[in-house]
């Protein structure tokens, strides 16, 4: 019997068309796949040498077709997760005590910072890569006006490659320069330094055209508490010039530091709006430790985190079973926190909640972002 000829499909899979009867043909409908996944599909012909004995080209075709359907289904689940997350968070937080934190030094700093921003040539805004939208001050755009801005998404090691690609595309489409960094290890600092100094050359060129002498370019480092501003400056300078610690509220005053001969950096305390109207953002700030611990209840925040991660396509309930050796009986986060408190902490729900939050912050469930760009 002659071997059947076959070529690998490229865009979609459809059954073979029915044979013609007379001049009428029946057009085969494609399988109900909305979009192709962003993964590289196996090439059936190239992989045919690896097929076990007894497999046929038809069997290989069917395996690849089913694999494509599975990938498409996984991607569809991920899309639905991000599309419904904000609505879920609004529903979960509607009955909780509002998360609010505005220490006295922030009010003083905000007034001084707005005055200093008028002198800035460029503003470097640091955000938490896990929650870039929630760590953006709602008044920042009006404060900056037409000044050049560089957005730094710090803690790049805490999110996936898919998350980084999504945010890079989002900001790129808006014409905003973005740098991914890890202030603790110094990743991204060289790129940030080059980008800031390139602004210096442009600014001094304009000064020269006006007959003015060149001067160091002034760059302001701004952002929410505990997003890594001081750590990033210390890495840029390659020495410890600014106090830094893994908790919000360490930096309490403005401080100028010199970076080389052509750039001056202004380290500033974390700034927050006086009242956080969006409680879904407030909960994310609490989960990521970007707001003071006194502002929220550990058990409430941990319960919402559990509900988010159980539904997350990359985590799921199995991650909690592996981590804590107990079953996840439902998708109710409060039930799981209570169960974990009995299992490990003699019924102390605060300790159980703190363990869950600490495990997320340390990447024990994998590096998972809590936000994706709006569609």
C-alpha cells in the first residue's frame, strides 16, 4: 500500500473535506478554537522519528490536534481569569474594613516633593512589577506634566516571562520607556543608568543652545512605599547611600545623591494618596507588603489571596495541598485559613494568615503577578 502523504498544519485544524458529488462540494467547518495559543506547536513531520513504534501519522495528527485544543483551553481559562479578577475582588472586599494608611510624614513629603518636581529634568517612577497599576499614584500624571518619565518595574524576579512581555507591550504602545529591574541584585540598573544619562545629554544640549553652561541632570526617584526605591539607588551608586529595609516607611525625608558627574538623584519617601478609594488596589498593596501592616487585617487579606491563587491557572488548589499537606475543601479562603490555623498554629488564624502571605512574598507558590494590563 502506498504511503499517505501529509504535511503539518500551520494555522488551524479541520476535518478533510467530503468528496465532491457532481459540482457540489461540502465545506468542512473548522474546530471551535477562538485563537491560536502563544506556544510553539510541535511539528509532526519533524518529530515523526521520535514516535514510538506502532504510531501512525494519523495517530500523531490526532495527538497534536488534541494538544492544540488543550493549549487553547488553558489560554482561554487564563484570559477569563484576568477578565473577571477585578470584579471578583470588588465582590470579595465589599464587606471588609477599608484598608487605609497615611502616616504623617507622607503629607509633609508630598508637599516637598511637588516643589522639587518642578526642578526635575526626568522622573524615574518605581513600581512593583507584581502590581504596576496599583502602585501608580493617581495624581502622578498631573504632577509631572510634560516632564520625561521612565517607569521601572522592580522585582522582575517575582513575575513570569509572560507577565513581563505583557507589560512591556502595554507601556510600549503608550510610548513610555520601561525598565525591568531587581534592586536587591542590581538587575536592570545598568540599563536604567544609561537611559537616565541619555536624557542628560539631551537636556544639556538644550541648555547649550540657550547659552547656558551644562550641569548635572536632576532625576527624581518616586514611588509607593517599599517598592525598592532606595535599594535601586544603592545599586546604581554601588554603595549604600540610602537606608533600605524590606518594609514600608523606612525613608522619611528627601535626599539628594550624586551619580557620576552628570546625574543627580533625589531619593524620596514612599507616597500614597490620602484616601485609597479603590479597595481592590489596597488589598493588592497589602498582599505585596507595599503598605503598613497596621492598615489591614492579616486574616482578611490572606483569605482573599487564597481565593485568587486557587483560581489562578498557574497555581491552583494543588499548590496549597503540596505546601501545607492539607486538602482544599472549597474555594473559600477564610475556610482554608481557619483550617491551616488548626493544622499548624493551634487555632491562631493571624499566624496562619501571616504564613500564607509570607509564602506568597517569598515565591513559594511560584512567581505570580496579581495584575495584567487591561484589555
